[in-house]
C-alpha cells in the first residue's frame, strides 16, 4: 500500500512539474512574440492566452485520466472568460500563444506542436458529417500543427491534415490539404506560394512577405493583355477591309456615273 501511495505521489509530482514547465513556456512565448507584453505580471494578469492555457494545463490531465464532465466544465468557464474555446482532449505542447485570442477554436483531436502561434478567429476544426457521432468519437477529425507554425487571423484549418514544421498560413485562408514544412499558404482554398522558408524567424500574422502579385493575379493580368491585343488586331483587320472596299467601289462608281450621263432625257415637245 505504501508503494502505491509513493507511486501516486511521484506521478502527481511529475505531472505538476510538466504543467508548470509548459506554463512557463507559454509565458515565455507571450513575452517573445508580443512587443506589448511589458513584463511577467502583465502576461499573467492581462493575457487571455495564458488564462485559457492555465485552465487547459489542468483540465487536459484530468481528461486523459478518464474524467469527462469536470474538464469540459473547466474549459467552458475558461471560454466564457477568454473567448477562446479549447477542448480538453486536444494535445498542445509548450510555448503556445493565442495572440488576441478571441474566437479561436481548437477541436478535440487537434495536435499542436511546440511554439505555435494562432491569431484571433482561427479554427482547427473537423469536417466529418454530423451523423453517426458515436462511431467518430475515437477518430482523428482535426488537424495537426507541427512545431513553429504560425496561423494568421481568421484562418480555417479543417480536417485531419498536417501543417508541417515552420509553415505559415495567411489570414482568412481555408486549408483543407497538407502543408509541407516551411511552406506559406494563402487563399480560399489555400494555395502554396512559390517560396519556401529557410529559417524559423517569427512573422506576425503568418505572412509579411507576400509578393506584390500572386500567381492568379498574374494570370488574370496576362489574359487582359491578350484580350487587348486581340481587340487591336481586330480593329486593324476591320480598317483594312474598309479601305479595300473603298478602293473597289471607286471604278464602279465612276462607271455608273458615266452610264447615267449617257442616257439623255426625251426632248421637249416630242409627244405633241
């Protein structure tokens, strides 16, 4: 019995150490990535990201231990306080930062790696149909974000896809396919840019070095230029046809005038 008590105590201590370590990493992430974070106390008192992660770091071990109602209740209260919705079953490593945070949603089977940043309005959601929910309870339905990922405001990452290490997702993008490591994706649906990151430098809102024109804009511009060229060519053809018709009509008009002048009107008094 004493052995069981000692093992339980050691398990508790290991769990407490892990929770405190990850919370310290969460605070460090806020201070590193937000210039407005003036100090440790402000991070603890003023940042919804820390408040919700404090609740999550406690609720997640309870969820893994088999409890269901209490962890969900804790995260529901945290949602009321912060506007950030995190399911206690999600797996989130240390260094997580939900900047501004309002409207962030992280689903039950989401996996979030180290040093991940999400901006307000981001959804890590599932796309399975809302039927036969019982058969979906142990199925991976939500995305996996690997280490050092940044997701811009309003982006939606849907389904059991993977966003690779160091990838960036532009604001308001809708991601429904895997994103390779170091790649930047933007748009609806999200498409990869022709550039790949070679470092892990931080980019606020995920994308700060977009090209002046994306590939779609270049295609549309090329189509407009082609249409203008076709219009010019058509105008030249119409002008050439008009000139040819004028040249052909000249001799015909002179011949007609000559034939009309050769026909004399009847002399006056003939029918008297």
